[in-house]
């Protein structure tokens, strides 16, 4: 039998404690997600509705097939910055006429839907996802263009948005723009670079320069409609392929366009998705509030994979990394999960071997993070921990099967890299509210800084102020702690979202389905030199 046994006892006070801690973090997360949903706030939402317009998420909802899920991405973008949480843009994956699409929608209630540096990062991340997974892109456009006060951050890199649209098209990935309002200046190149365009009567404004700018530039008198209205673009310029009488008609027409795309998934539907044997709700009580306490990741695996069925690979070797095979919503996956925090040489070599096997067999990999990094110390350095960690990082970097990463707990140091952190291009990366990620733990980092300062003072023959040191350590600890938290990292687009642990299986299932839209083949060779 390869069905995992569980030692989790829901009556145990520890389980309850972990669960309470997780629920408190989820409540805090809900508060932040609510900010994204609130957009520009009541005043601007009412004004928008008063103009007879639908909100960004209502547009998305009407576009999607009824009762199908929408996997929203980067909802906390801009968290911790001066900009509104969500970054005036909604992005995500949803099903339109049976086709999984990458959908973006400007939120016109936030500064006229203008793009700030975080909106730009979020849009570019969405484009990357569309390209990697061959998902048609539907842009629901109503935007004041560049956020003018922050233009220096976005004007030059922002050109990539339009570049991406035409590169997607060149790769045979359909792009559709539905214009509900302002889409001027650079914004005009969203419909301009899309394969299919739909514009809403008396609402769409698609021009390089509006009437005041034209007046300034050439002296010509003009108006919005003649410069860039839907009627003009549908009848005269030809930029609009479809003329919609209102917003709902535009969304209906967008669905018809998708229905005729003949966009096919590269992979056949997966096998049956047998639910796990254990309750997903119990995922709330596994991760300890204090990440220094280890937990068995098999308890997590047992609650996310089909039938809790897991064939472990090398279970007796390198035991602080659990590796093995399973299916998730019918899709085969190889799982690497940190068991006791630290990665030693054995774990690193086991990981490198396992990643190569997954590539030989064309099996996607799922990385479940809870690592404090690679082991330090004389014994380990002499044992070649750098070489062995390098093998693992080589394998992850040059692996060509799709990767998924979930940060459950700690994800520190080069361990974050070896476990396919953001810079290693996992197709999707999500964090639990319990996750923390940084170069090292806050206490360790503050301690290292203090030792370095003390040594530096000694070298200069200066006395060391212990009181000031304690205050500095406390300050650094607080700073690093706050910068390690998932909301902070999500705000900076270092993940694709912070998720409720109970949703992990569903989220990964949606990602695996999206991933299987594109063909993939594991690396048969092509790894760098494995330093032995
Ligand atoms: N950058 C920064 N802030 C912007 C902005 C932009 N591009 N566009 C709008 N805003 C702000 C407005 O200043 C206003 O702020 P306030 O309410 O604090 O005063 C808020 O967003 C709402 O704008 P408002 O003009 O009241 O909304 P609207 O729905 O009536 O009109 C636009 C929206 C986008 C049509 C209009 O604001 C506009 O034309 N903006 C400039 C467009 C432009 O030329 N952009 C440069 C393109 S590269």
C-alpha cells in the first residue's frame, strides 16, 4: 500500500494551536484581499456605477463560463507601497467557452485605471504565464494609461507590455482586446497589438492623443468620438473588428471570438481525480506558529494528492527532504518537500537525481518549501555541501518539466533557490500565510550583523557599545521579520498569491490544467556540469 498514513491528531492541543495561529493569519490576509476588492473605494465605485459601467471583476465574471473558477493572480500586488493594493489591475486564469484564458482587467476606479510600477510588474507576470502555458490573453481595457507621477518608473520598461502582445501572437497564442473606455496614448497599442478587438459604443476612446493634445500639436479642433470612438474605429479606421452596443454585448462578442479560436490543449485530459483520503481542512493545523519546530510534509502531501497515494523515492536516504511520485487532479507530479528544514549533501544529491528522473519521464515537479537552507559548519563544508547544493541548483535550473512551488513555512537562503524559488521560473509560485522567505532568519541575520560590527570595532581598536548593539539587533530583527512575510513578498510580485492552505489542491489543480495547455518535454541532457 502506498496510501500515506497520518499521525495528525486533531484533538491534540498543538494541532489546535497551529490551527488558531493559521486562522488568525488568514483573517489578516482577508483584510488585505478586501482592499484589492474595494478598488478605488466607495466614492469612485459609485461614480463608475453611476456612469452605467460594470466593475473590473464584474466584467471578468460575465466573460467566464458560468460556475467556473477564476484563479486570480497577484491580488496583493503593490501591498506595502504607496499604491492601492491590487495595483489597479485584475489578472487571472479562467475558462471562456471551454478554453482556459489569461484575463487582465484594468480597475478604472483606482486612479482612472492608470498603470503604476506594480501594475506593470503584474501585467508582465501575467504575460509570462500566458506565454509559458500558451493561454489566450483577453485584455479588458479601461485605463488612464501610465500613472503620470510615476512615469519614470514605467515609461521605458512599460514598452514590454505591447512587445509581449505581439510576441504572443507570433507564437500562435491568440490575443483579444475588449475596450470599455479610455485606451489612449501608449494604451492604444493594447488593441493595436491584439489579434482581435472589440469596442463599446460611445465608451471606447482609442487615440494616440486626445482633443487637447491634438489642439496643442497641430491646432486641429476635434472630439473624442471622431478621434477614437468605437463607431469610427469599426467603420472608418478598421481598428475595431467588432462593434458592441454596450458592455454586456462586448463580453458576449468576446466569448464568440474565443469560441472560434480553435485553440486546443496540447495534452489530453488527465486521468480521474480521486480526492485525498484525509480532510483538506486539516491543512490548517500542520504548520507550527514557530517555524523552528519541524513538521512532517507527508501530512501535507496526504491532503493534497489524489487518494493520498504517494510512492516515496529514497525514503531512507537524505531524510530531511521527502521525494516521491503522486497524481494531483489526475496529473502526474514528482514532489520534493523539505522535512526537517536543513538541506545536507545527501538531500541535495537525492534532489538532483530525482529532478533528472522527472525530466526523463516528463513529469512536472512540485516543490513544497520549509527550509532554512543548506547546512553550514566545518564538517559540512569539508563534506562538499557547496558542490552538492550546486548539483541541486543545476538540476532545478536546467530542468525543463514545469515546476510548481508552494512556500508552506521557511524558505531561506540558497534553499529557496534549490527548491525552485521565484528566480528559477516556476510556472506558478504560491505562499501560505505561514511562509517566510529571506536570505536568512531575522535573528540570525541580526546576530551576524552584530558579530561583524563587533569585529570591525575590535580591528579599529574602538570600544563596542553593547547597549546600542542590542537596540540595533532588535531593530534589524523587526525589519527583516516584516520583509520576510508573505504579504510583503506578494506585494512585490515575488509570488503569484498567498493562498489558504485548504485551497492548495484546488489551486495546484487549476495550475496543472493551465500548464497542460502547452506541450512540454523534460531535459534528456543539457544540464550544466555536475560537480562531483
Ligand atoms: N496618472 C495618474 N493619475 C491619474 C491618471 C494618470 N494617467 N489618470 C487619472 N488619474 C487620477 C485623476 O487625477 C483622478 O484623481 P483624483 O480623483 O484624486 O483627482 C482619478 O485618477 C480619477 O480620474 P478622473 O479624471 O476623475 O476619472 P474619469 O473616469 O473621469 O477619467 C480618464 C478617467 C483616464 C479618462 C482621465 O483621468 C484621463 O484622461 N487621464 C489622463 C489620461 C492620459 O492622458 N494618460 C497618459 C497616457 S500615457
